[in-house]
C-alpha cells in the first residue's frame, strides 16, 4: 500500500518548517545534510486518524542561487508533482502578498487538492483577520498557530479527506516492486534498460492512475515485477530536479513503495560515504536489499578480486550482513543473469511466514544451547515466540521482563532464526514482550 503524500508550500517565513516539525512523528531523519541547520529534514512520516502519510517541506529544497520568485515557483511545481494533497501556507499577520498570489496561481492551474492554512493566528481574537484569505480561491482558510500548536486538528481533518481512496492506493500484493538506488552515474538507468531488454522478460505498458507514469512493468517466468523510478533515471528538466535534496527525496519515495531495494555500487570507484547513507535509508525502512556492484567489466575480475570487494563491502556495511551481493555489468550484460534470482529470493524471504511451533522448536534449542544470562541479578525467562508481521518478518518474543533482554541476546536469537530459516536478503525484527 502506497502512503499518501502531503506537501507544504508557501513563501519563506510563513512557518512551514515549524509546522512540518510539529507534524513529524517519531520516525527520525531522513534528509540530513548539515546537522544543526533547521532544514536538515524535508521528508518524514506523520499520522492522523490512524492514517500514516508522508510530508514534504518544500521550503527545504533550496535552488542554488535562483531568484526568490523562481525558487518559490519551483517549490510549488515540486509539490504538484510529488504530493496527493497540498497545504498552502500563508501568514495571518501579514495578509496576502504578491508572492502568495504567485504561488496561488500555480497551484490553481494544477488539479491537486489544496488546503489553505493561515499560520501565526496565535489567539482567538486574530481569527477575524483570516477572511481576506478567501480571495485566494481555495475555499475556507484554516487558522493555525505553529508556535502554540493550535488549529492543527481541523487542518489535518481537511487534509486527510482529500487522500485518494484506499483502492487507488493499493498496489498488487503478488507483484514484486523494486527500485534501484545509488549516486548519479552508478548505472541505474543502464541497468533498468538492460533488465527490460532481456529476452525472457515481457515488458508491459500499463497505464493507470495509481502508478507513477515512469514505473516500468514486466513479467518474467510468470511473475510480475514493477521497477519504481528513482531520481536520476529520468531527466525531465525542471530546475528543482537537479538539487541533491530532491534526488534523495525521490529515492526515499521509491524505497517506500518497494519490496526490494537494489543498492548500486560502482566497481570502478569503490564505496563512498554517500553509498552508505543511501543504503541506510533502505535498511531503516525495513526493505529487502540486494547489493549490486555494477561496472564489473572495468575490473579485472577473478574470484580473488570478487572476494576482496565483498570483504570491503561487508566491512563498510556491517548492518547489511543479510544482503546478498551481485557483481555484474549493465553495459556488457556480463553476469546480469545473477540479478533476478537474487531479487526473487530476497522478496520471498521478506514475505516469509514461519509457523509458531516450528519457530519455537528453534528458539527452545537455542535456549538450551545458550541459556539466557542473568542481568542485574535476575534471570531472563523466555516463554515462547511468534511471528507477528511480514515485510519485513517480525517476531515477538515473550519473556518475564523485557528489561532483562540484553541486545546481545536479541542478536543471538536473530542469528539462530537466520541459521534455521535462511532469511537472506531481508532484515528481521525481534521485539521482546512481557508475559508473566
Ligand atoms: P518557513 O520559512 O516557512 O519554514 O518558516 P519557519 O517555520 O522557519 O518560521 C519562520 C518564523 O516564524 C520563525 O521565527 C518561527 O518561529 C515563526 N513562527 C512559526 N509559526 C509561528 C506561529 O504560529 N506564530 C508566530 N507568532 N510565529 C511563528
Ligand atoms: P545513472 O545516473 O545511475 O542512471 O547512471 P547511467 O545509467 O546513466 O550510467 C552512467 C554512465 O555509466 C554511462 O556513461 C553508462 O554508459 C556507464 N555505465 C553504466 N553501466 C556500466 C557498466 O556496467 N560498465 C561500464 N563500463 N559503464 C557503465
């Protein structure tokens, strides 16, 4: 199921990032550049009325040294391109300005739903000042105060009403969705083309309202696949598309919709910091992962070289020890046949369910082999475990006291589960729960 996306647009200083930060849930991070800068994140998850959605703070996408008006126009275009619903924010203390009218004109031409938020309405007396904003043409203005957290409930009620129907957001469960992420020039588009040109693949042309126009759909040996477009794969020529934050935002959106994420690394250049950051997003999102070392044609390849490269990857990506590594060349197609089987295996494991009795046999054997240690003078008792979710597989382990379950013991159980059930390609999660 794809999540709805809400974008906040408006001229500088109306309070976009203040509201964004208020709406941002617990989930950390996402776009971090320089720590300490208020605009370190522009994309995050939020929830209202049990509906999770993503929010974009368009103000965080600064477009080099573009003139003021160009910048806010581009931010409005970006919101139209990326969001299901747009929150158009103005400043209740300043009234309508020329820049507000400029943004309004652009939003008006799109057919995206727009909810008008009048910020900085810090007390009830100021509510009388919001009526002039009707003239922007987006219906009822919602008075809010970012600093005091007022009016947000009504604003969000109006926003979620515009979310697309659930049916429209549904992505076919049987279809394997995957995306390719990696820094520019690593070979993402080349690899997509190489995959789509393989003889055993039947490329389909599916047009539909719910699919991103640039997704590619194909069938291979009876299994349907969708390759989700990521930044850099299509260059459409808008100004904002050249900014780094936008390409990260696109990658995050693609990861969100994927079952499997291919993390591409350039064999010619080795691993750089940016690769780790990108892989970290996919891991945090709980997606299945395949590491693809592309441009393998540029390396004098023998078994030894491959082993060396693998060791280097393992050392850099300690937390991705479950991800298989595939070496190939999108250009010469060398070893390209090794990719689809790796995607299939990772996807199957990501969705795998283990029967409770089989799981508990493994857990009980593990306990017998390595009894739970005492911690703070008390002994952990593990009663039983059960799988509570898939994509990724998650296990609840019922214990006398979760506090006693040290992370090294969680790690030990995870390793035993992996050895027994072979979860290659997928992260798995273990949650200690209290049961006396
Ligand atoms: P952005 O540029 O649109 O993201 O605006 P910011 O969120 O950075 O806010 C700009 C300024 O307005 C900051 O000094 C905020 O503290 C202030 N501000 C934000 N929301 C409110 C509000 O509801 N009331 C008042 N009085 N000030 C606010
Ligand atoms: P993207 O920006 O990640 O989509 O990368 P592209 O697919 O546009 O590729 C960037 C450059 O790398 C192009 O010049 C490609 O021809 C080249 N390239 C892609 N894959 C390979 C490969 O496997 N081997 C070699 N030698 N070059 C490649």
